[in-house]
C-alpha cells in the first residue's frame, strides 16, 4: 500500500487541486499505478474563455485579498482548487486598494466554467439539480481527467 498527496495540476487538470490517493495491490508495485505527469501545466485560460480578464482570485471578494484571506494569480496559471462554495473569481485588472466590490470588475466563475476546470466532459449536465447543488457536486468531485488517466494505468495490470 502506498499513500500519495497528488497535485492534479500535474496530470492535465487545470487547477492546483491536491488529493490523497491510496494505492494498493497484492501482486503489483502500487507506485506503478500513478499516471505519468504532464510536461506543462494547463492554465485556466486554456479551458475557459477568460476574455479580457487577466487575474484570478482564490475565494471571496477583492477586499478580502487585501486582508490576506485570498490569493491572486494570472489566468495563464492553473485555477485555484474548485470548492463547494466560494468559487474562484476572475478580475480584469489588479490595482488595489479596493474598498468596494464594483471597483475591481470581479466576475465569479459559472457552473459551466467550474465544470470545465474540474475536467467534466462537455456532455455532462448538472441542470437538473440546480446551481447550489451543482456547485457542491463539482467542488466535491474527483477530477475526471485524472480518473481517466488512472484507469488507463490500472488497465495495464492483469
């Protein structure tokens, strides 16, 4: 049995999401089940249309960032972890200090955008469960792209 703390961003998932994965096998080395890492990390802007938005905020609003409770990075980098609530936002410019939300041109990511960042296939729909439940399901989900790669590695064994 092997336990690994895996950053999904290194396996084709466009976010910096860490998951604890426990691998076990009676007949094979569990370390051989880990998929091969990607050479380049995918940026948020490679899977969703960020338009003229240049930065992403981890959670909350622009004024929280000034208090050190939020982080900011370029949309060319992987997204922050998609959570069940407090989805990441994107902003056009970053010129603090901001005292009101309107000043930073923040836009919260849509359910469809977070679904893409979590690597759900385009055909997969959350429409029947509503926005709040959709956000919860997407935030708790295991990234599909990593699951696909992991399954491919496991197929190689007897």
